[in-house]
C-alpha cells in the first residue's frame, strides 16, 4: 500500500534570514488526498486584501494565458540573489522548464520539491540574473492590517493533479 502522507511547506517569517533549523514538518493527516493543508479553521481577520481591479479584461485576452499544473522537480537558490529561486519543472510536455520566482524570502527551496504548483507557461522567456525564466508561478499575496508586512503563498494544489493539466 502506497503512503500518501506529505509534508507541509513551512513559510519563513518575513525578513527572517533563514528558516528555523530542526523545525518539524507537519503531515496531511488521514485524508490521503495528496493535499498538504489540514482542514482547520484559520483566522483571516488580520489580513488586508487589495481591492479588485476596476478595469475589465475581455475573455479573449484572458483566454490567451495558458495556466498549467506543474510538478516541482528541483528548486535552488540563485547565486548572488537574495530573492530568486530557480525551479526546474515538469509541465507535462517537458521536464526541464525553468521558472525563476522571487519568493526565497518566504520559502526554502528544498521544501518545495515534489509539490504541484500552478504556472502560466506561455509567457515569453525573460532573463533574470543571466537565466531565462520560461513562465510565472502563481502566488497569493496580502498585507497584514496596520502593517507593511506582506504574506505570500505559492499556489499549490493536490498532488494527484498530473503535470500539464490545464486550468480553465
């Protein structure tokens, strides 16, 4: 019988120089669905949410964005960068798609390997720190009320979703 227990990626405290060493990873519990967040009540009363854009985007423009589930095969810090992580992804067609993301303040690379994230895969390549980034990983961002501190959560989905699955 296969064990579907996964660990929960832990976020770094904003401005922390490194994640706490020896911190134990939690497990998903008994639901065995490949999802990594326990069903617990979370208090969002301190979250400050940005207003929704008033400018509308027509459906044809939106439909040009190709959102896909991607499996994180490898993740490493980009040398000489405090923010960038270099992801090597399986996008269902290729197992070598590289996307750079400025989320190192919030995550350590090793805790993201093996997770399933969401990316826009049809953006033109963009060079950062000499490395071509071939898309964009999707994150949710908010500030805390009465604070300039920002929270960022990489959008991760059930690990049973195959690489390359298209989002509609």
